[in-house]
């Protein structure tokens, strides 16, 4: 199975987890997913009142410079660690 196929399977598996991941795990998954699919953050940081948006942006921005294939590998590993 190719890396892209494994990544797509992990993206589907994460929707079927028995229990909802913690907020920290969700932010980590979000940041890795965005880095894997888009690359480095390409938007401005959300405004002061958008707390959820800022947390998601920070999770993505924290992976700046990480190669997309490495982000896919880390995403797959994280999903597996959550029990998928």
C-alpha cells in the first residue's frame, strides 16, 4: 500500500474511532493533516476572538517546514496510536 493510500485510509479510520480523541490529539491530527495535504501554513493567523481558529492555525503553523510525506507518516502513526 502506498503512503498516499495509507494516509487516506488513516483519514477515514480516524472518523471511526471508538472514543473521541482529546482536544490536544485533535489539534495534533489537524496540524499534521493540513501540513500533509497543503504544506506550510498559507493564511494569516485568525483574530483575537477566534480562539478555536487560532488553536488550529497554531497547530498547523507549528509544523512549518515539515515535509508533506513526513507529515503523512506522523499522521498515520498518530491515528494508529489512538486505536484505529
